[in-house]
C-alpha cells in the first residue's frame, strides 16, 4: 500500500514535458527503441526529469516489472523478456493501468444518501454492549449490560423476542455482561461476565438460551471477545478473550463441531451447564482445546481483540500509548507467540482490519484515525485527520476501499482509503447524550445498514438504494469480451459501435462509433497483451484498434466481398479468420469442403500437443 502511494505521489508531480523526457530515455542515439535496467532507469530518469528521488524511481521501475509479469505483458519483445528490464511500452501500460484504477476509484467513491434516522425501542435501560447478525434466522441480536438479549426482525428491525440470560453464579441484580460473540458453526453464543467467566448458550434449543458450558477461573475480568472459524477446516476455531488486566487469551478448538470441551466428570444436574476451569485448559486436560496467552497490554484494559486467520495473528488495542496496538504472531509450533507493539500518542479505543488491503485502522484518543501495515511497527501508512475529538469506533467497508469512523463529538466520517480523503461527513442527526455515553458502531454492509448505540438507545441509519440501470447499446449486442488488464468489459453491436465498461461499477468508459461504417461487427478478439482490440465486420474487414479508439491496421479478409466473419483467432505470427463458409482460409493452406464432412465452420480453437 505504501509503495503504491509513493509511486502515485511521483506521478502526480510530473507534467507532460517530464513524460516526454522519460520517453526519450528509451531511444538510443540512432532513434531505435531500447530497454533499460533498473540502475540505468533510476540514474537517467532522475538526471533527465530533475524531480523525484532515487527511491521513488526505483519503486516505479519495480512496479512496472511486477505489473508486466502479473498481467502477462512480456509477450512481444524478446529483449523485454530479459529479467529486470523495461521498455517504453511497458512503462506506458503501467501508467495507463494506474490511471484506469484512479478513474475507477473516483467513480466508485459513492457518497451514501441516508434515510431519516430511526430510533429503535429497547426492552431495557442498560447500555447495549453488542449487536450481532444471526445469518441462520436473518435476525439481529442485541445484548445489554444487564444480560437482556433482544431479537429483532431482519426486515423492519421490530423487536420480536426478549430473554434475560440466566447465570446462577451471581444474583440477577449483580449480573453484568461485557461482550458476546456468535459461534455460528455450532449455533451458540459466548457471553463474558464480570464474574470472571464466559458462558456458552445454545440459540437453537427449545429452552430459551440454555447454558451448555461455563468457563470459570479466569485471572481477570473478560472485557471483549472474538470468534474465528477456519473455513477450510470447520472443526478448527479460535475464541479470543481480552481482559481488564491487559491479557489476551486464546482458546484453540480442534473439534468444535463435535464438542467445544470434554466432560471430565459426571454432571450433577441434567439441566445444569458443564463447568470448565481455566487451569484445566492451561494444563492440557481437554484434548479438544488448548490455550495461548500474552500480557503485552498490562496493566491497561484490552478494549478490542481480533484473531486474523489470514495472518495467523492476534490483534488487540488499549488506551495505553506504549501498547496502543499489539499483534501476537503465532509461531510455527502454534502454541507460542511473537509479540510486536505499536505506539501512538494517547492510545486507541477501537480497531478494524481490511482483508483485501491488509490494513489495520485504529481509532485514536488523539483524534486521529491511523492506517497500519501489520508488519511495520515504526510508523503508520497514513493518518486520516479530520475529527476534533477522540475517535470511538472505526469500521472498514470490506467490499470497498472505504472506512467509517465515529468520534465523541457525534461526527460520522466516511473515508476513501486510496485518496486518504474524507468523502462524506454526517453530523447533527445524533441524539444529545451525556459526556460518558457508551457508544457502539455496528455495520451490516450487505444490507447498507448502520446501527449506533447511545447507552440503551439504538439509532438506525440506512442508505437509499439507488436503482439505476446504465443504458447499454441502442442496437443488438453481437460480442462481449473481458479485458483483465484494464478490468473492463468490451461489447459491440450491430450498429458497428464498441463500448468499454468498468467491470466493477458498470460505468461506461469509452465508446467507438461506426468502426466498420454501416456494417455490423460480428466478432471481436484481444491480443496477448490485451492492449489491442481486433474487430471483424460483415464488410469482410478485420481492424486492429488501440484503446484510445485509433485504427492501427486494416485487413481485407473477405477479399473485397461482404462476408460474415464468425471468429478471429490470434496465432503467434499470423491471424486465423473464420467465416460463414465451408472452408477456412490460412496463409499457408486452404481446407477444401471435400476434405471435411462438416457444415459451416462456426468456431475453432487451438491446443498445444505434448
């Protein structure tokens, strides 16, 4: 992420004359094109352009090479195939791809249009500790500080059922729930209490939320929970606990679909829960579960904890500056951790992880939202400044490169991560509350739904669904291709038009009119570099285009006759054109109808033989 930003900064500072100077570097004194090595490119570019550092030009060169290798652009020139060399065409392709990405992000940087906020009634006066979405039933679950569970309809958010959780360890008036997580693969919820225990309730039992297990004997009061399941091995799961003693503890389940814990002794009552002691887990008495811990936050409270399966690491945060964020990396043995700490000025209230970008966002007490590379502890990738009070919550929109943040002065900001800009700011719609109000932010991205809690008050924000259909072709569509280089869909029609569409957004990017005059475009093809488009028309011509709409070559495949070409196949040194005939034409051979028993040739493909 940091590399791309540095390359983007170099590009944004260059003008047309600078790019002309770069182009001249790829020509030798005789005017012939040439390739440059990394050292040659850095030295020549810096001295010629006169701006930018050696590190920036080195990053630009590396980005071009990586993009060429990834996109398969090293196809035409044997010289470019040499490791670590680029030519002017490769640099242009990279810059064009970067420009395409910027255009896509600018178009997809949609600003939400909110419906009027709606206040939801709560069956209790206690603060809301957590909101969960139960995918199996399509309902939303809320948990209050006093242990009251509320179930809400997934469509209109109306309250359908309430239940007070039972915990015989403490009197009902002393019950204090701190967090809840959904164990979706075993249809249970785990609830942490200030009585230093975690209870596991069945959400599918005939009895409302019957308690199946009680994990007791924790050293400190559990404050936050997280649950992760290995999708490729559903029996493997991790329950992570963050407590007020600064300790992060993890329970690794190895056969979760069979049983979370083993029964070590007889059950005294058929209706009572199985008691599991923490010391038993530490000593390895339960073969289906083992523990891992670290105390990098001590003595500060752990405010949020997450296990990131893609990184095999535990991420947690606290309001202590020296341990604002801590990552515990699992070692190869799986039972020990390598701990790294991230420092901020005043600590962190909340954090979230974007799986696609591999970035961690932190909500700072110092009013800043920071984006971190998990592997770099020295400094953040960038700082998003715009809040005037401590940031309480952050949530990534996983399907977009966007981030939501909410601050103590009741301001909600939407950030575009790629440009590091605040694209939307919402204020003045949130209720007036006391200074020490407990605030929770819940985002359900698939439903375009946002829930904010202010103690016992729930506020619902929904976006207006835009039902727009992008106008396509005025005439029947004849061919559709996908260009993976530019991530665009290319379509043609019977009116001889070609349109390029952004695949992610459906946005029309370019349109070429009357490519074959009044003749219909019957088929299209892309070359190996995906920078050239071949169109074939019923006028018998095959044309080669670049993606700026310029016709580079014309081939009279119909020999002056109007024919319907059904397929264009690009070979290594020639082009194979198929038509609505009983023979096929190739520069070195003609297949006579008498040699074949087939009818009209409609399609053809080539395969390499061993």
